[in-house]
C-alpha cells in the first residue's frame, strides 16, 4: 500500500484520501454506474485510486450525465467535510479522449472551478451551469 | 414458364469485377495506411520516452562524476543544500536560502508566484506538482478490481503491486490518460479470468498466485495503453531513485 513508505503525516493524508475516495464513490453510485463492473465494462464514471500526493480525488466522467448540477452539488456537500481537499472531475468520454481538449471541474468546499468546454458537448449538455461557479484560470 | 434466377455474389461482367477488385484493394490499402500511421505514432512515443531515459542516464553519469569530484575536493558538511520540500531537495547549492511562503496544503491556498512557476503556455500545467514526490502507481488500478468479489489475500496482491515511489507524475490537469490505462487493464483482467475458466460472478476463486500472475501480465503487457503508461512510470521511478541518490529513501532528504 502507498502508505507503507511514508511518515505519520503522509499516512494521515493517505487515510484521508482513501476515505474521501470511498465516500465519493458511494455518492456517485446514487447517480450512475461505475466503470469496470464485473459483468460489463462501460459505466458512467470511474475513480482514480492512487493518491498523487496532491489533496484531491480524481473522477473520470465517461457519461456527461454525471456533470449534472445535482451530482456536482452532492460532491460539494461531501467535500465540505474535507477542508483543504478537492474533487477533480475529468471529462473522459469514450471515443472523445483524443479529439476533445482536456476539461473538467474542480469541486472545492467553497467554490467550483469550471473548466468545461461546452461547445464540444451534445446540445442537451451545453447549458449546464453551476451556481456560484467561476471559470478556471492558470492559477487554479 | 419462368426460369429460376440465380444470384451470384460476384458481379456478372468482367468490368464490374475489375472495379470491385480495385475497390477492395483501395480499402485494404487505406486500412493498412491507418494501421501503419498508428504504429508510427506509437513508435514515435516510445522513441521520445527512450530519449528521455537516455538523457536521464547521461545526467546520472554527470552527477556521479561530480560526486566523485566532491569527495576528492573533500566533503564539507557545512555546504548549503536545497532545503527539504523542494523538488531538488538535498542537492548541493551555492545560492542563499529563500524563505518559503506558508502553505496549508489546500488546493486554493497556493501563493500565486508559486503556482505561476508551473504555468506553461500550452496549458499543460500540472496542479500539485510541487507536492508530488513519492507517490506510487498501482499496476492493477483500484477502480478495476473494486467492484469484484475477491479473497482478502488476492485483493492484497493487487494493493501491494506498486511501482515504488515516483519522482513526479501527477495526473495532468484533467488528463484522461490514466482512464485509458484502467480500461486496458480491466479488459486484460476479464480476458485473464476467461482464460483461467473463472466465471465473472465467481472471482472469489481467484487465488493470490493467479493474482500475481495477472500483475506480471500487466507488467509485461504489449498493449500500448498499458505499456506506454508503464514506461512513463519506470522513468519516474528511475528519476526518484536518482534524486534520492540511489538509496530510494526520497527525493528531498536533507
């Protein structure tokens, strides 16, 4: 496990990461199916299980349905219990991993950074808005 | 009386047949062209990775030479080193120490000047790169085995199968790359189960030994999504090892 070569402080961070990852997974299951289930490969999202050293949990969104404001609001509610952490939602739609630019959201306890490029989305997802969100900058 | 009509797959006239043959040839050439350009892109990516590895080795040789020189010139414990927490932590320096801004670790509490140093014009800024020394890559990603029913010992094999500490390989800003790796490993896992006659709803039969066999398979996979990613991992593991002075204890020791 990642924690085995770390000091106490790092252990605590790894533990927080695993807790947040599992709770994010549980929260997302309310809205969609995870990828890589035994019986079938394709779901709506997957979670990155490795702690990168940065205080975040990364969600790969393979179905744009998972970007609905209700889902993001539920994740923001969750992240408020983890000050200093963020949930990074990375758009990774099958068939568009190469021809769409990198885009996503940072969901933080006090803000949502919106880096979506809606012009690539099907019409029904082009008007998604998140209350209080702001566009991302290079400083985010 | 109506004679029965027979339909043939082949066109009835020689000219039509020739046209069909030409069309087939053209399609085959196009497929081959696509395959070749994909292979070329893969080879180019591998070439770039190898070139970076080569540069790492050259750097390492230079560092070794400098190390020998330092010993010959007599080691001075008072000589300044780059402080802990810096990506070059532990390395010799002639520069005066610079005060570091207070950072509570929160994603939004970064000092602007600190973040700006990572900004590149092509939008490949890596958030958190300043934290990233020392994380590990799981060869069998959590997402791909989490939903399976596995024996605890089997699960542990997957949890323990890591690269060891890496220098710096945080997921790029909103990069879907690791997802492609996960997808490829998931496909490989399903194929492994099938080959071992383990039904998808009986994965608790998967033994730890078989899990190790699968890890080995991922390790040596020729699937470009797995192989290319793992090559990057090896490069970062090597860089970490190099940064730690070959002791593997970390890149920022004092």
